[in-house]
C-alpha cells in the first residue's frame, strides 16, 4: 500500500518553490540575513503536497508583512500553480545537535509565534 506517498511533492514542485523564492527575493529587500548563509536573506521556501510553504524571518511590522503578502499574491496569480502558505517569524536561531557518532548537525530554529497567511 502506498498511502503515505500521496504527501510527497510532485516533480514540478521544487521548480515552483524556487520560482516563488527567486521572485520574492528580486522584489523585496529583506532586512535580516540568513544565519546559515549571511549572503542570503532569511527567507526559506519548501514545496509541500498542496502548497508552497514560505518562512520569512525578521519582517515583523504588519505594513512590511503586507508588502510581502502582496508580492506573493501576484506570484500566486501568475507563477504558482498551488496555494502559498507564508509564516512570518520574528527571529531565527541556529542550534547544533550531536548524534551517536559525535557528529554535530546545525539546523534552524524559528523563534516566536508566527503570523500565518494562506494565499489561495
């Protein structure tokens, strides 16, 4: 039975997520840089089964969030085949965990309650 496979994003989903990310980075000047890659803004996009999920760090005022949402609405109308879910987080923090081999793995942790908007 392959019931669990229905949640796997399709073949075009990564390309769509990349197009959403690229357009958003071109059209909005993000105030916070990524802690893992300071040359990039702190915005992360990943494909999901029914939507593209966008996480934005450091855009905290409603007026600035509305600018991002307006861009994403245009992207949804012209580029994205699936709805877009955007989460606005006030802060990003990096944490390192160690597995049983002693190897450290650094990963992102979003801090604070996000404002979530679904763009259908």
